[in-house]
C-alpha cells in the first residue's frame, strides 16, 4: 500500500523523510551564495545543482559557492514560488537502467530570485563581490545568435530593449552586462560567465553576444569585458524529462514528503569545463 504524503518538503520537515532518502550532508545555514545561476529549469536542478550538492557534502570550503537561482521570464513565476515555499529544497529522482531509483533531496540552491518582478534584487546579488560565477541554462534560443552567419541579433526585442534600457534589463545578457558595469564602477573583480547550454563552443558564443551588446553602448566597456572576463567552454549531458503528476506522486511515496516540483533524471551525467 502506498503511503500518502501529507507533509510538505521544507527545511523543518527534512528529518521526517523516509529511510532511504538521501539528504544533504552539510549544514545549509552555513552555505552562502557564490554562484548566480540564470535559468532554474529541470536540467539545472538535475545537473549543476546536483554536482554542487555533492561538493558541499565533501568539502568545507565549498560552502562559499551556494547557488542563487534566478528566473527571468513571466512564466517562471510558479517555479520561484514552489522553490521558495520549500526553502529551495527539491527532490531529484535518479533512475538507473536496471529499473532501480534513488530519491535525493538537493540543498545547494539557497536563494531563488524572480527577475521579472524584482530586477534590482537580481542586479544587487550579481554585483556582490562574493559572487564568483554567473552560470546559464537559457536554451539555445536565449543566445540570439546565428552560428551559420556568426551574427548576433541585437535588433531582437529582448536585446534591443537591453541596448536602450540597460538599467532595467530583460535578457540574461542584459543582466550580466549591467552587473559587470556595476562591478567595474565599484572596482570589484568580474565574475566568470559559465554557459551550461548545449551550444557548440558555448563560452565563445556567450562572449560574442555579450561583447556585441556592450559595444552597442560603450566600445571601451566591451573591450574591458573582452580583456577581463572569463568565458569557459563547457559540455553538459544528462537526460532530464519533464516532470509528470505521476512522478510527483512517486516521489511523495518514496520520501514521505510532498515536493510540488521534483526532477527526474538518468543516472549518467557529464560536465566538462
């Protein structure tokens, strides 16, 4: 008989998780934000956040690299509300080829901001000297880049808005640019910009788009970015299907806690930077 979970997942209810549930092996209250991640979808939560969760359990010096998730689009409202209601905890259901599965509660995301309503909160966090990395999973369409012609569509509605209104950005690139501008003015070293999207030479593409947008505003600033900001290339891989109601019920049965938006993934994972 499947036991119905009535207790919502949160920091306070973690001790009530069913035996066999893998819990964070560290004190989350000691974790501070060192990474801002734009695009908190299923892939990020199954991939980068899971890697950081493992690292936090193994190395005490990793506690300065907690994740602040950032969601920018109007339709992202629900994921922000769910994550904040659950103290930014969520369940990762890892499925193996032999049919076995493991429920793991991830704690590496310690803050989640909604840029669509609160852009200045996001810019303030990205301008914080403690933030050393801004990473991205914004899908290929989020880059406004055509690899066939090696051109950036600065006239697209998003980039055009950010070109004309840099202090109220809409796109990930607008936010990164304005935060770098704040840091340069305050003599704070720039953060590393780390694309985690399946885009060929994703770091090079990210640099190309950002410097192109910057050059529309200030060629000197664009040159500073070119000379001072790191854009590593990366390769990422982990199959992460869309979460279904059946999986939400399955996670509740396995953990004894109700997670409104768990993530399911395969066991295999790969991340090369």
